[in-house]
């Protein structure tokens, strides 16, 4: 017997609620990400403005996040809640990238005497996911999980080296919106900061923090995919100079290659 396929007179009837649920989830994650970026607790009005949402919508989202412990409230300000700690612990203990990187970073830091760090790209930002301190401590505190712009610092710039003009425009817009760059920055100006496409490394001095030097290489990715991780060496100016940092590039490249090999074939 022939099989016939019936069509619903309202094909979007089931898709409507699903689309609405996904939109609500996306908005909640946007509010949560904005709280992560903030250096201090945020007022409801500031969150709503930065996320481009109405006050009632933002408040409803915050209340749901509070119910799950993802957000805490003090007086009229909101901040990240304690429920993120178990999630962060699980990530640091089980993520294959972090687990594979720790001994590699330890070896690099031991051989160079410099602070070795691993960053992963998340949208138009980068996040510090692993770090081993060098012989001389850095002048600033940079905790794991810190969101940073791609536009400054060697570890961010190396991930943008092969970006198109359209992507750079998006990166600039995100950096300006996040307060990391002045509104007048253009994609052309950003490209002038970046290493040439295919460059082995990126170098920075006094970019994200005064008196700090850094060099970074990209971790090789699978064929057809652009790199989304970078490894850097960082030092205060009193402990190293540009020549010292550049001399560590071969060791960085070996470390990036080892990390890529360890991750190859994994589910990462």
C-alpha cells in the first residue's frame, strides 16, 4: 500500500513554543555572560541596558537564575552565584584541553622561567583556562575564567591573524561594547596591530597591562578549522625583554604541537 504523508495546516504550531523557549534560554545566557564580564555587582537597569532588554524581562531572567543559584542578589545589585563553582570545578577536572595542558604548561614555565598560559576563544573574547606561574610573579591578578578581549595581548591577536574584514568588524564592535576599546577603533586599525596571516607568533608590550610583555602562538587545529586556542609566555619588564620573549617561541611552538597531538582523536 502506498504511503502518504499528511501535512499539518499549521506547520509552525509546534515550532512556535520551541523557538520561544530557545529565545528565552538565549536571553538568560546573555544576562549571565554580562554578569561574568562585570568587575563588580550590577544593577538591574545596567544589565537591562547592556543586554538590550526591558527591565521586566531582565528581572524575570534574574529571578530564574537566582532560583538555580547561578545569580545572587545583594540590596539592588546582582552578581554571579555559588552554583557556578561546581560547574567550574567539573570543567577544570574533566575538560580534556585543560587536563592535557597542565603538564605541558608546567614544562614550558620550568624551561623558560616565564609564566605560561593557555587561552581558549569564546565568541569574540578569550578566556584563561590554565596557567603556571614563572619565576617572577606578574604585577596583576588574572584569575582562571577571566574574559578578555581578542583585540589586545599576544594571546588574543594571534587568534585573529587570519580573520576576514567582516569578522574584525564584529570583533571591534564587541570590544567597544565591552568597554575594552574606544569607539573610534576601526577594523583597519585593528588589523595593523595583528601579525600577518600565517605568522608563527604574536608579540605584545604594555597592551593589556603596563610593564608586561607577552608572546603567543596558536595551538594547531584540525584540518579545515581555524585555531581557537593559544599558548603564551608572559613576564614583567624587569625580568625579561623582547629578545627573551621571542627566544621562547620555539618552545611555545613545540608545546602547542604536543597539546594538539594529545587532543587529536579525542572528543574535544
